[in-house]
C-alpha cells in the first residue's frame, strides 16, 4: 500500500487476508473500524454492500490487482469470486 494512502486513513486497527470462493463471505471487522482498504489478489471478485450476497454475475466487479477504499457499513459488505478463488487483503482503519 502506498504510504500516502496509509497517512490519509489514520491509524491501522488490523489486517485480514480473506479467502473468496464460490460462497459469499463477509469481513471480520476489528472494533472501532470505520474504513477498510481492500486489495484484490489473484482473481476477480464481485461485491455488494447492501447486506445481500453477491453472485458470480451480480454485484460490483473488482478485478485482480485493483484496490478499494470502503467507508460504508463494514458489516454489510460481502464478496464472492467471479470464476476462480481469490484473496482479498484488508487493512482496517479508525
């Protein structure tokens, strides 16, 4: 993660490597977290943040090698792979 991004997000509260497969998964959010920096590694995924599970064809696509800064309701965001298993690296911030 570029240092300029880290500085603008404040203090880190934790890290998670999330395995994303054929069943939708959600985050394990550390206490007091309100922002998540996500980086998609290996394969493309889809996500939804309305509390509904995405599918391989429904949800916002996020391609491998891209990142997302999410400051919505962290308890509602969910992920699923598009075609092959992926890993999402997440750092949480206050």
